[in-house]
C-alpha cells in the first residue's frame, strides 16, 4: 500500500481541503478514520465534493460520532470506546490519503493518541500548517512530537498567504521539506482547487508514500 497521512497543527486550518486535493492529484482514495461531528457537511463529504474522485474512492469512516469534539470525548458521549483494531488501514489498490482529526496529539481514547496510530500505520506524514502568526511554534512542536515517536515526516504543506520567513525557518529548525503552499481560494470549486494544487505543489514531491517498517 502507498499513500500519506495528513495531519495539522490545529483544527480548522484547511487539511480537509488539502487532503481532497492530494487524493485527487494522486488519483487515489480518501479515508477519514474517525468523524466527530455529523451536522452539516462531513470531511468525507467535502473530500468527495472537492477531489473529483468517484464515490467509491471515498472510503467509509470506521467511526461516525455526532458530537463535534475530540474523538475520545465524542465516543464517550455515545458510550463507545474506539478500538485501535478497527482502525486498520483499509485495503485499496489506489494511493491512500488518510486524514486525521486536529493535530497528531489528539486523543482517540484516554490511552491512545492519533500519533500512536500514525506510528502503527507506517505511512509518511504530511503536516499542514497555517502561515499566519503563531505557526512557527505550533508547527515545530508538532514536528517534534512526530519525530520523537519515530514517525517519518514527509514534509510540511503550508496553507494561506505567503510568509516566506516563517516557512523557511520552520523547514530549517524542523529539518523537514517544504512541500509547497496552498493559498486560500475565493471560489473553492473542484476545478479551482485542482489548478491551485498543481501550481503550488510538484507532483514528484509525493512520489515516495510507501509504508515504512
């Protein structure tokens, strides 16, 4: 299996948009293991709308939880305990884009973090980061947390307006690759997103998404 895990420095930074664009560019499949919050459009539904992929490339979530909260809390609200065995990577012949929730240290249970599952899955991780004020500290902390667990950080995908100095210093201190920067789009349509992604990221930057031992 090949693919990438997409995580972020925080919630609401645009990693679903990035994940949809990446899955579309790779002609891949998209999987959100745990969806917490079911009102309005879910992340999987957004990925389906924006990626341009067929419906069968959007793989069903392992858990769909009503409360828009940390997965551990959303599960507890329904009397559910998230089972890591139920979070095994789904089989697919296509490059798989796995979108986490929030950041790498978001808890799935009171004993299990998303980063623990990242380490188990073995796919390289792409970290989405804002370009706005505060991103240096948040991004470097996330990189450190991932690397301490032996998780391979494929690179950082920045989202927002250009901030050359912040992007450069994150790459230098974090010893990670700058994959590119996806700007905010005035009209977020599948065509506009695909064009912006192709302009912002080199296709060969995503050529080595193999599971690592």
